[in-house]
């Protein structure tokens, strides 16, 4: 189940493992990975496609939050997909109070994560030939 994946992620972060996140193509969809370099590439592609800056975040447990951090919050947790992949919609918020209010409670109090911005990728400008 997707909620189990969230609990595993929470435990991994508490034990010091590093995970990174960046927006994916769809609304409220995010990519979470241990591979920071791959996420930076994904973020650059998304920035180029959408023509807007895209940020990459390092995830941490919510207890590690400091002033200026964001929170990545699961707002809709569904059953796992056909290949066992978690089906989660996310929201990035600025305060712990907001995170507490919007998190999905369908399976109990779902974990949410501190999101520390580590990079912002701007779209590459390319001159159009006419």
C-alpha cells in the first residue's frame, strides 16, 4: 500500500538516508528518489518544457524543520499501482500548521516531510529560427 511506502520513507529519513524530490509533469505529482543527479536532470527538462523555474528539494524528517523550510505533504493516498508503485498526490506548503491541515487522513495521520530547497533550475533559453 502507498501508506506503507510513506512510513518506510519516514523511517529511512529518520535513520539518515537521503532522498530528494522535484515536481513531475502532472498536477500535484512529484518524483522522489535517492538519485539527486537524475532529479536535477528531470527538473531541468520540466523547466525547459514548461518555461518556468523548477526546484529540487532534499527531504528530511519533519522534526528537522527550520525557519524557511517547506513541507511536502501527501494530500491524496491511493492503493498502489499495478506495478506496486505508490499512488500519491502531493502539495508543497510553507508551514507545519498548513501541513497538518491538508494531509490525507484516510489511513490515519499520514507522515509529511521537511523539504529543503537545494537547487532551482531555470529554463534554458533557445533562440527560435524564423
